[in-house]
C-alpha cells in the first residue's frame, strides 16, 4: 500500500447525522461546519437550503414546506482530518434514500431532543444502523430547555433502542439552570457562562470539582453532580471500544447545539472515536480500503435540479484505492468502460470537479440514466458490493393518467423517476395499473410535479388501502428440479394473483392491506419467504 493511500484512509471519517425532525440536526450540522471552517456564518445551512430550492420549480415543494427533500454530501476539514458528512432528511416525509445513505457511512451521529427522548424516526433509522453494525455516537440536545433527567434519558435510550450507553459527559443543571457539562473522563468542568451573562458560547474550563471556582460557580448543583456521578459509577456501562465498533454500545454526550455548547467536545471525541473507512463486502470477497485498485458503489441517484437537463447525479462511495480525474472505470453491471472526467465533489459551500478521491469519499458522477443504485465501478474486477437494500414502502398510490394519449410518456417518466430510488414502481401481475410505493407522502407530490415539469404528463395519485409490501422468495428443498420450481411458482401466483406485483427490477412482491394477511400467506406457504427488504445488486 502506498504511504499516501494509507495516510488518506486514516484521516477520513464518513458519517451521517440521524435524528427525529426538530431534534436539532440542522443546527448541529451548521456548528460542525463552522468548526471545520467550511462556513463562516451561522444560518448559512438554512440559507443555502432555500437558495437551492429556488433554483428549480418542482423543488418549490421544498421551499413551501421548509424542508429539505434531497440529501446532500458535505465535506470539510477539521484538525488534520477530512470529514464527509452525508445528510439524511429527517422530516416525516423522508424517503428510501435516507435509509440507503446509511449504507455508505462508517459511523453515525445520533441527535436526540432531551425533552422528548427517542422518537419514531430515530428508532427506524437506528434499525438500519443495527443491521449494518454501524458505530453510533449520541448527542443529547437542548439541555438549555426543560428536559428529561440524564439518568432517565440513558434509560430511555437503552430501553427504546436496545443499545448500551456509556456517558462521556454529564450535564450540570438543566433548562434555565443549565450550567455546563462535566467531563467524566478527564474530570474537568466545562462551565457555561451564558446563563449568567446572557451571552451564548462563553465558557470556562475548571480543572476539577474540588477547586474553589467549582464550589463557587456550581453551588448546590455541585452536590447533585457528585451524587449522580457516584451513582453512575456503579450503574453506567463501562466503555468498551470493541462493542462500540460493533454498534452495540454508544458513547453519550450532553449539550445544546443552538448555544454551541458541548458541540466542540462532541466533535473532538467523534474524530477520536469514529472509525476510518471500513472493509466492504461484495458477492465474491471482502474489499479492503487499502487495496491499490479503485472500487466504489452507488448509493443514491439524484435528478438534476435544472429541468432543462435530464442529467442525473450518481453518488458513489469510494471503497478502495485512489480515484483520479480522467480515470477509465468499468461499470460492472453493463460491462462498459467509462472515462470519468467530470465527477463532482461536494464541499459545504460548493461543488467542484474532483481531481483525486480516496476511500470514504463521495463523488458525484453525472450521467443520463445509465447508472443505477447499487452499481459498482472498478478498474476491471467484476465486483458487486452487497448491503445496498431497497426497503419496503409503507404508502401506496395508484397513478391516474388525465390524458390517455400520454401513456408512453407516463411510463417513461415513472420508470425514470422511480429508478432514482426515492419511490418504487409496481405493476400488477394482471392488469395495467401503475402503483407507486413510498416511505413518505411527500414523494407522491414530488413525482406528480416532476411528471408535469419534465415529461409534460398530467397525472394524479389516488389513495389505496394497500399498506404492506414484502418481496417473495421461493425456498425449494434440495433436489427440486427447475420445472418443479417453476410449477411451484405458478401455483403460488395462481393462488394469490390479486396480491402479486412486479417491482421496477422485475422482482415478485406481495402487496396487501394488512400485515396480518401477509403473515397468513407466509404461514400457509412454508416454501415461500416474504421479506421486508431486497438487496440491490
Ligand atoms: P432538525 O434539522 O433536526 O429538524 O432541527 P433544527 O436544527 O432545524 O432545530 C429545530 C428547532 O430547534 C429550531 O428552532 C432550532 O433553533 C431549535 N434548537 C436546536 N438546538 C437547540 C438547542 O440546543 N436549544 C434550543 N433551545 N433550541 C434548539 P426553530 O424555532 O424551529 O427554528 P429557527 O427559528 O431556529 O430557524
């Protein structure tokens, strides 16, 4: 391995922030970018959101609702590290992209609103992390507001997420009496002066709890802190790095993102704890980041915001080797060569042409629809990275075409938009309906608007009572011949024709009104497995 490759791998941290809407993800992102010198002004992230949405018409939805529809990648430097932060929209109307982004990171920062504890979206996102055994670092936010007690918060986290936690810091007071955080490892007190002086971001580091300044400044809270930390001594999980790296234990930090309190401590610890780019599995072997030959996979496709160009951006995570501008890569699925001269990199403020990229980096490859989610690029080896799943949608709508003359455009539009991966297209085994499935209702509005804008098709989405999607896999006993297998499939298809559909890739799916019916069908057909996710590769 070249020394340069080794150095670049070890200085990279590729991560995502997950949270429930309003827990403070945007605020904390902004603070991280400020520390990284990537932005100069607080408020820039939100301002950028609205600038971007103003650039395209269909993204007006984004502006109207004040939420970010598309995920973005932001790279910035901190200390001597190169950090790649992958954004995951946390609004209720999040999409499969949100989940899939988590397949491209090596660690996750989880932000929790300390007044609310673990909320639904966090729970869902963490399930994906657990599946991948991704290390998670937790930040309890909004300690400057009335919040749950720190012990209750840890308890809530352990119970709700089934994850052990080790506090690294401990809050002193809460809400209007929030005085700072105690570092449980080096025993210093990070005293927060804001409450006293009415100014954000002022702090003083006290060497320990016994110094005169601590006694004077903390008052009665000092006694409570001593009691709580003694309690913790017996009750808290001891730190275990191996368990953390396997995603079984999370270090917990307390603070207030808005007041920029506890965020730098979090970022510093994050840089020390979060792992550099990790090995990745393929269908044939494990790829190590330090391999000299380049490889990477696509985890997200995004349509160009500019409606005059049908280009799409394929976001690729570099898994091994070094990418250089103008490199000839093999697009493994099609077997075609691609000379990549115009790949983009995403600095917080801007995008620019990539000259060089290393494992852990995300590059954007513009294309006209030839690249799909889960596609692998290599220098020649026929690798196929696994673990990029498609998740079962939870909402379904039937597409109604208002002008029957536009059937062809509708099909093309739906296929192309759904190939990007934020929603899924289904066709019944019998009949000609188009059914779109998504994880969030906003996706239907986005697709409707895009069909109109980009394909000049007026379509409406009608509600359906379907709620459950499972992919069908047949498990035949050893010795089953191909004709027997085909017969079993035909029998199953005949028995449940009304419930069966094909997804965009031609996989057989069962769409039902209730989970109960799907479970019933699974029970009645022991040779059939019904799955919640399907691997894309
Ligand atoms: P999100 O991306 O996770 O959805 O959350 P975001 O950062 O947008 O924060 C949601 C709201 O919570 C914002 O208020 C934000 O200012 C506030 N907030 C974030 N961190 C803290 C904190 O540590 N303490 C307190 N008190 N509030 C915090 P907003 O009124 O919805 O928006 P805005 O007026 O700030 O734009």
